[in-house]
C-alpha cells in the first residue's frame, strides 16, 4: 500500500513537470488527493457493490439520453425557469466524471468528458443546463459546476497518469478566474449573454479543496482561497445548531438565510472537512441525527425542524463526510439509511434507482450523489 501511494505521488510530480506547471507544484492538496484516491473506499468494506451496480444500471439505462443524464426520469416541456425532465445539467456530468475517475474507468471517464464538452462548453465556461426540446444551451455558467468538473479532471490525471487531463483542468481554471472571480472573491455565476456576475456567493458552492487544487499556478489564488475560507467558516450558526448560513452578500457584507436547507449545509461541511476546517460539533450533530433518523430536509435558523422529510442526497452527503474524516460509523450509518430508499420493485422502471415509484419522479442529483457516496474517498 505504501509503495503504491509513493508511486501515485511520484506520478503526480512527473505530471506537474510534463504540464509545465510552476515550481510550487505539486501542492499539498495534490498530495492529499493522491493519498485519498489510493485508499480503499468504505463502500468496499461495507459491501455496497451490489447496491452500487444496480444504481449504475438504472442511471445509465433509464436516466441517460444522448446529451447526458436526465434531470428527472419524468419528462416535461422543458420550459420552466429551473431544469426539469430530460434536460441535461453540467452538474450531473461532473458527478459522473468523478465517479468514473474514482472507479479507475478511463474509457467511460473519457466518453463522459467528451460528451460534457460537446453539450455544455461555451467561451467563458460550461453552461449549467441544456434543453434538447428547445435546442438551447443556457448561457449561465455556475461556479460550483465548473469546480466539480475541474476536480474530476484533477482526479483523472492522478488515477490514469494522464497529463492531458491536468492541462485541461488548468485551461478551465484560467477561464474560471477570468469570469467567476471578482475582486478576489468567488461568485455563483457568470452570464455570458449579459457579461455579468451575481453579487453573492452561496456557501455550499465554495469547494475549497478544488480551489486549492487549481490555485497554484495563479497569482490571485492565495487571496481567493483566504477570502473563501473566511466566508465559509464564518457562516457557522452555533454549537447548538452547527449548520451554516445560506449565502454571503458582497454588497452588504452580510450573510443571508431564510431557511436552512440541510443538503446545502452538509455540502458546506463536506467542503470544509476536505481541507480540515470543519467543526467537530457539526460532525457530532450529524451522527446523532443520522442514528436517530431525525436529520430533516429543512430547518429554521434556530434549528427548529420545518418538516420531517428525509432524502437520499442528505444521507449520501453525510456518508461522504464520514469517508473524508475516516469515520466508519458515520459512513456506514448514512449508507444504511440511504439504502432504505433504493427502489426494489422489479416491475418498476426505477428499479435500482432512488425515486418515487408512484409518480415516477427520480432526480439526477439524488441518484448521482448516492452513486458517488458508494465509492467516495
């Protein structure tokens, strides 16, 4: 195991030299990523392969079209303000790319990467959404989606010993800095049609590990990373309810939250955990409520539950947090909760997936987060 880890780190040093990176590569985050990708996933230990294979079969067989993963198994007229039906999201492409990278499946990774470029690539970044019915590539470029794709490329460069993937990640990184970073701070989106950014950042968009990975060849990186760590950490609510604010407004220099969406706060905790900046109180809270099955989808800002809804994505992200901090108990408990939602009806087209059988609703985010949780490192 130690020899293989040494080989991975040596290979990423060679990749850095081959791609002409500056002398400060490989960064500590690249070494950490190589180490993470080397270790076995907890999914192997807890024997989730059968569940994972059934889910992958549903995703690739029922939830996939010529332009990528469907947003929902049920189709619509695709005219809503948000993505629906058989529209494709660059979010989904990035998640599936990360899965194939972590599984070491180069051919499938490359196929998904080429499809993502064909479907979503624009001059300024990746479109967040494509509608086949309207034949429309939306001109909005979301920072979180570009970061996810860049992470997948960095992971692929290490796992497949392939310098070209790092070159592509760095090329995307230059566009990213040009369009999505304003005054040393990350924004949610850039609109290519109107040449404008929004004036706030949603905290769960702050993927600190990926910002660190793409930052070492850019002089503005230290300022950006410092600013975003500060904004993410200071969105912490309290030790009694250790979740996070929703967004930070740059115009007012203040946090804004109407309600706490648990998926968003868990993503923020995951992002912080990946750079070892998370709160121990958050982990204790998540474990307690996973074990008692009381981790609900929405809360008031004081921690009062606003519903009793549980979701696949909540458990999947909790499992990822468990994997990152190497907490087997949290990982296993989260996966067990998640697996209870997997469709077992052999007569349903949703078999193996995560969705609602009577209505036929099965969303890409839930299914892809579950798939990634099975192999997350």
